[in-house]
């Protein structure tokens, strides 16, 4: 009986040994994108698919369709947000009352998470209904704790915050490209 136990334990050690010695593959890098402005300057974004998978998927889909290319920034609130994503901004005057009301023709469900809306955070704009986001997104210019858990945070600026700080209403997006 003792030989059986020893043989069993030896087998477990042989099987378990190589498993514990295996090296873990490197963690996948989060997807990123670059916003290029017509006036010059680039903003690099990092996305959080683990926190807001449908929002990241939607944003990447719209970028790949060149949905944002040529749009203008329609909202700048100092110390709060810079907002993009209304397709009407390509043609409507910036003071048109419909500015800021456009979208892609569909909405996506909210994916509230524990990310804090601090400077540089990327969030999805929506109407008062939580599941009404579509294409409009914003970059935080300062902290806004009242948005935490109320809006979907889906990424952050990893470089180019000085470009974000210089954005004015009417500045045009040259292109957005997904880089990974």
C-alpha cells in the first residue's frame, strides 16, 4: 500500500511540476487609437475592453468606418470636458440648435464601472436615459466625481493631453486610427 501512495505522489509531482514552472504569456496590450486634428497635434487613447467591452467595440467599429473623420469638436467646457462625435458637425454651423444631438442611428447599453472620471478619462456621452449612448464621446479636462457610476468610462488619454487642452469648439478631426 505504501508503494502505491509513493508512486501516486511521484506521478502528481511529475505532472504538477512542469505546469508550475511554465512561464505565463505576456498580458495583451490594451487597444489604442490616435486622434489627429486638422490644426495639428495628436491624442493617443488607450481603451478598457475589460470594463466596457461594448463601448470599446462600438468606438473601434465607428473609427474603422471613418465615422469621426472630418467631424468638428462641438463642445468645450473649461475644466470639465471636450466633446466629439456628432456627425452633423461636418456640415451644420456650430451655433445650430441641433448641434450635439446627432449620432450613428442606434444606441448601446450603459456599461457603468468603477473607473473614476478624472482628467484625461474617456467617457461616452448620452441623453438622460442611461442606455442612449451612440457615437458622442468626451475627454475629461478635470475631475468630475458626479459622473462616476453614472456614465460609461471606456479609456483614457495616454499622451497628447496638452493637445486636448488646446482644443476649441469647431476644431476638426482629421482622422482617428486604431493602432492595436
